[in-house]
């Protein structure tokens, strides 16, 4: 918003306070607005003016009677109150200077309320010291720096499978901007190319977390950023990987023609790179099968499935597979094959494939287990196995409750809608009761755990 409309900044001591950080991480604007009022002296009417909201709306949020979920509103709050984008899981805002160059004005020390107990982080340096230290430490990245960053990415993906990406996103975005800051200086080609590759992976991971949260516009922006970063070093297999992610998102947005165009572009990128491995080609062929199945093209779907299996059979233990495709193992090939058949309505073929893959699913992959159990329940319902379908769906709620994934919870709600003709059947009643116990309404967070 224009500078003339802004009256007060948030003090660095508030932006670095653990309570404020946590409130921003979960986008709890009731807590955020209360902290802004108490700690920064910015009252509701001023919050409303700076964030382009109505005073009554701000009052409802502070009272806990309204949630703010729309991305454009969240972005206005970030810009109006000058909350750094990464704190709210957003891209760096236009008004933010590069993190390594920020030297904020320190406030006078606040009076300490001893009765409130010890404050966390009281012994840590201020944000301007952190920035200076980051600038000094980040001037000469080495091969070990690249290895450490890649190790972090592998850990992010593991935790994304186990818990979902919502809570990881601020850390991933922060690391992405850190790496992009390192790219501003010219370095030896191997280091510079390594940094570009890492930045591309971090941008794709960020896009994936937004896709999994069904925030498609933000996802597309980060996927596009990943494409541009990979293009800088002509990493065609990775560009194909990003395009495949965008194709999958298009199927969720009910844009099957776009999905096919994007995966075709991905395969074009892979074909122009002689080093593209059989595993990568198999994954891309399966994404093509999804696009054809969404279009209802049976013949092309079957051909793409056959291509995926043919490529998978060519995989050798010594293939130089990139780390980002390691997830595409045999159970994943089988379950995706089942899902593609299921999209075509070929549920008699789909059901045993998905059921077999589920028995071999990595127990730590909570989202995968929930997602694939949903597909199994859906195919069972289509085959008229109502009791079995409801039992499978109830089992899917266990891993679904352990992971923050609006994509998964959305699928489970869709399954509930499919049960409309059977609302009075005991199995459907049991599923509905369990669903309501563990799955909150849209926009609310799921409990961290449920009993089995």
C-alpha cells in the first residue's frame, strides 16, 4: 500500500518474539492483531486502515468470531503491517530488502514482567546482528555448503510426507531466499550451478506445499520460479519434473487439456537430455496417463501406462537418478497405475492394484497412505462394496489426521459426498461419525492426532 497510508511499524522485538512467530506460522490473526495492539500500540481502527479492512471485520477477528483465509487478505495484512512474507508463508514482499542487508533500528529494552516467567530467546542476538553474521558467513559457499543444503531438502521432503508442508513452508521459503541471495555474487561455475539447482529444488518444494494446501495460484508462482532457476543451468530433467508437477495441479483444477500440454512439454524436455534416466521417464509417462485419464481417453491412457511400466523395467541399480525422483518406486508405480484405471472407471482393475500397493506403502508416508486409502475406498464404493469402502475410508482418517494436507482432507470430504445415497446405512453412519470427530470444517486445522 502507499507509504502515505502507513503510520506505524512493528518493532523488531515483536517480529522476533516466539509468540508472534508462532501466531504468524499458523496464521492465527486473532493472536497477531492482539499482539500488534498490545505490543506495538496499533489499535484496531489503525490495523483496519493499514490493511484495507473494515474496523468491524478487524474487531470480529480480535474477538475470535472470524477467520481470515483468503490469500489476498493475508497479503494485504503482511504489506500493511510490514510482516515479512516468510513469517506468513508468503513469497518475499516487494518492500522487503534482501535479508542479508537488513539493519533494523533497535527499540529500547522493554520492561520485563518477572511474574510472567522467563522469556524465550532472551539470550539471542538481535535481528541486525543475525543479518551481519549471515552476511559474513555466506560470502564463500563451498561444496560442503551445497551438500548441507541438499541434505536439508531431503529432510524437508521426508517431513513433508510425514506431517505435511504447512509448518515447513516458512523455513523452506527462508532458505530459498537465502540461497537466492548467495546467487547475487558470481562464483566458480560448479558452486554457482549447484546453488541454482538447490534454489530450483527449494522453489519446487514451496510450490508443492501450496499445491497440497490447494492454494493453486501461489503454487503456480513458485513452480514458475523453479522452472526459471532450472533453466539458468539448463537442467532439463528438473524442468520436466516441475512441468509434471504443474500438470498434476492442472488435473486438480479440472483443466485436463492444460494437464496434457504441460506433461507433453515435460516429456519434450526429458527427450532432449541424453542423461534422463528410465525412472524419470517412467514417472513422466505415468503423469501423462493421469492427463489422458482425466480427459477420458482410454486408448491413450493405456498406452501411457504401458510406456511407464516399460521404462520402469529398464531401471538399473547404478542409474544416476536425481534425488527428487527416488520416491517413484515399485509401489508408487503400482498405485498410480491403479489410480489411472480408476479415473477411467475401470475399478475392477484399479482396486487390487491400489490395495496391493497400500500393503507395501512406507508407514512413515502418512499423506501417501491417506491419499491412496481414499482411492481404494472410492473404487470399492464404485464396485458396490459399501461396507468395505466405509471401513477403508475410516482407516484413511488415521493417517489423514496425522498430516496437514488440505488435498487429502478434500478427497475425504468428496468421499463423504459420494455416500449421499447411503446416509442411513450403518457403515456410512459410522464413517460420518468418525469423519466429524477428526476432520474439522474447511479452513480449520485438523487435530494433531487421533486414537485408532
